[in-house]
C-alpha cells in the first residue's frame, strides 16, 4: 500500500517533467528556426569574408599569401568590428526604451540580441586569429583598430565639411549672379524711364507751341517780303 501510494505522485512528477522538457525543447527549436529566418542586424561582413578567402589561399600548396597582407586584412576586419560594436552600444539604450514603451516589437529586439552574440563570437575569433599570426598581437589589435576607426571617422567628417563648403560656395555664387542680374535689370529700367518721359515732354511742348510757331513763320514771311514801286502806286490809287 505504501508503494502504491507513492506511485501516483511519482507518475504525476514524471509526467510534469516530461511535458516541461517537451515544451522547452519545442520552444527552443521554434525560437531557433525563427531566429534563422530573421533579417541580420548588420549587412554581410565583407572584410571577414576577404580574410577567410585569404586564409583558404594560404592553406593551398600552390599559393603563398604574404603575412603582411593577412595582417592588413585582419586589421581591417577588426576595424569593421569596432564600428559595429560602437553602433550596438549607442543603439541599445534607445532600443530598450522603445521596447518598454511598446513602440517596437520583440522581433527587432531578438535581432539586436543575435547581433550582440555574433559580435562576441567575432571578437573572440579576431583575437585568436591575431595571436595565431603574431604572438601577443591579440591584446593590442583592437587598440590599433580603434585608432583606425577614429581616423576614418575624422576623414569622413572632413569630407562632409569640404562637401558642405563647396555647396555653400556654389550657392553663394548663384545668389551673387541672381543679385547682379536683378541690379542690371533695375538699371536698364531706370535708364529707359527718363528717355520715355523726355520724348513725351518734347511732344507735349510741340503740341502746345505748334500754333505760335506757325504764326511766327507767317510774320517773318510778311516782314521779309520786298515792297515794289508798282505795288505802292496801286495801293495809292485804290485809296
């Protein structure tokens, strides 16, 4: 009776543990399949692909890749990792706040967590590869990569400032030309107005003085006409 009374709790616990294990297994498989279908947070890591391609060439017996080229490719890979790590650190607080407010979904947060895990594995891989190429290089490779990333950011800012300066200069030249054209049009208009007014004044004066000019011409003709003796006698006879 004692064993039979214990069988029921044991069976219940066994069933509960089995169901929990089954549920957790199915849940993890579903999460894994869902994570596999999620869009990666970052685009493809091109410097890493280049470095791995160089390693494949290095392993072939017919091709010899210089160590300097491998180091440069690995340093470029580490520099890209620094850029991505900075992007993750700056985006995490804002993304967490948006997730708490419900502005973004869990899918975006899962993508971000996957990117963090991938970045951790990437950093470890870079350190191991650096130590394989040169003893102790894994301790300082990210310091050199940080300096390279900082220099790239500075050059990017300088290019943006230079492009902005050129755009402002072109805009200033365009504004200068437009202002110049406006001034020239105003000067042409100001020069044309007095000529028209002068012509109108002259025409008005001619209209006003037209009759007096004709009378003056007739008087001048009468005064200038010669007096002959015959004409004077004819005038006396008439009298």
